[in-house]
C-alpha cells in the first residue's frame, strides 16, 4: 500500500511511465549518486551530470509555459549540488520506484523540494 502511495506521488496519480530498456531507473541513479569506494567519484560525477541535464531540460520545458503552470521554482542561488541533494533526499523511495525512470524521479524530487506554491505560483 505504501508503495502504491509513493508511486502515485511520483507519477502524479498517472500511470507510471514505461521504462525504456537501457535507460537509467531511479534506483540506479541513486546508487550512482551515493557511490562509495574506489570508483565513487566517477559514479557521483555521472549522477551530477545526469541530474543537471534533466533539471536543465525540465526548466527549459517549463519556460515555455505560462507562470501559473510552472511546477518547479528553485531559488536563483541553486547549485548543481543542491539539485543532486534534492534527489538524494528521496533515496528511500527509489526502491519502490524500480519501474520509474530516473528523469521522472528527478522531476518528482525537484517539484517536491522546490514547489512554486512555496514562493507564489510562477515565481
């Protein structure tokens, strides 16, 4: 039941997006972000690049919509490491989100961490 609730939160109640073979899912992304050991830096660098790319894409898509339809409103001072921290904060949900693509998981984390309602819609 908890898994269904988390999945509905991540997908906004819509059916879960279909994972494409070979694409990164949420658990794999989190394993890269939280990598340890001798290869930790390369895993963390892949995580950072992936998160930056997805957030950049989300912000570009959002810029094409009217302000009231914006769903992610990070502060102007946000850094790439802040975005990764927002994603890692939801690591406990990654196990439940095995069929969720990493990009959808990042969107969920960013919308929940930086909602527009917290600062006023569209700001």
